[in-house]
C-alpha cells in the first residue's frame, strides 16, 4: 500500500483516534467540625451548732457554683471549578469520530458535624443542731440554728456548623465545547458517610441512697432548727448542630447535543455508607434527704422531760432543660 494511503487509513476509520479526556473533579474527604465540653461540680459541707444555758448559736453557709460554656465550631469549604469550554481553535470543524471522554464530578465522604457534652453535679450536706436549757435567769431559751444554701448552675450553648459548597458546572451549549464534542460524557456525584450528631449526658445528685443529705435537730429545753436549700440547674437550650452540603454540577445546555453516550449519576452511600442526623440525650437525677428531730432529750438521746422545740426544713430542686436542633442537609444538582 502506498505511504500516502497508509497515512489516511486511521482518518478513514471512524472512532479509531483517541482524542483525550477532559476531566474536572472535586474530592472532599474527612471534613469534621467538633465541639466537646465536660463539666463537673461538687459541693459538700458539714455544720454543727450547739447552744447551752441561754446561748444563741447560728451557722449560715451559702455555696454557689456557676459554669457557663459556649462552644462554636465552624468548618467551611468552598470549591469552584470553572467550566471547560472549547478544545481547540477549530472546534467548529472538529471531527466527532475522535474518541473524547468528558468527566465532571464531585466525591464527598466522611463529613461529620458533632457536638458533645458531659455534665455532673453533686451536692451533699450534713447539719446537726443541739440546744439545751434556759438561761440562768430562767427566761431565755437556748437556740441553735443552721442554714445551708447550695446552688449549682450549668449553662451550655453549642453551635457547630460544617458547610461544604461545591460548584463544578459544565458548559455544553456550543458545538466547540468539550461536553458537546465528546463521545462519552459523565457527570456524577458520589456521597458517602455524612453525619450530624448531638450527644449530651447530664447527671444531677443532691444526696443519694448511699450518702443522703442529713439533718439532726435535738432540743433539751431549747429551740433547735435546721434549714437546707439545694438547687441544681442545667440549661442546654438552643443548641444547633448543622451539616450542610450544596453540590452544583449543573449543565449550561441550550443547543442540541450530538447523539453520544451520556451518564448523569448521583450515588448516595453506594458502598454501605451512612447518612444520619442523631440527637441523643441521657439525664439522671437523684435526691436523698434524711431528717431527724427530738425534743425533751439530751445529746445522748436520754429523756429529760425538759421539753424543747426541734425542727428540720429541707428543700431540693433539680432541673435539666435541653433543646437541640440537628440538621443533615445535602443537596445535589446535575
């Protein structure tokens, strides 16, 4: 075969020439926004008041523990890939028998937005009051008084935001554009393992079955009083954990396309991945108080017949308020 004819053989064989690959792809892996907080508060006290022969003894104690935590975690990724346009200066006369492949895509895996908190509050108290006998003049009564006030407050606010925005558009409205010319066209989005999580654990204890708050009041011809007031509050409201993914792989397409193989694919968790929004909250509250009062007895519990007034007053309050919004929002446009 003449050399001149051999040179023309490939051009006369449709589909025999490989024209190249045009690919623009964005890969986002392992994006994570985390906020963790741990808090522990403990209060424990002991008070004793003993009054004899008309004495006045007063114990007053106030304990306050405040914890304010604000956690903000933001992870933002913005990816923009410009559209691939003409392949050469003579695209209008380009031979479509050239085997061109066009690929535009986005791969996103392991996106996690998470807020987690652990809180423990423990309050305990021990009070004893003993009042004995009148004064030497016989008129004044011995008084023993204990007052205990405990307050524990935790205020936590979480704002965790993971945002991934991707723009990878395709230009296809002109004959010279790579998408229009290509024999094999693929636009795909592969998504796997997107999770938004809010996990909270809270514990409040004001005395327990094993270690209750104890009050003992004994009066032997006197006036003995105990007062205890406990308050524990946990406020975890208006928490926001948000995972947002916006993937724009749209086509700018107005002209007629040549008849070629075209695949437009969206794959969510194709390989056994997960897409989840989790809101998990566990709360535990325990209260225990032991009170004893005796009148007309001495410190050893022996009856004296002297009369007397003994009283115990206890108040325990525990509150746990939690409200959380968890959003896992992924949108894909092709």
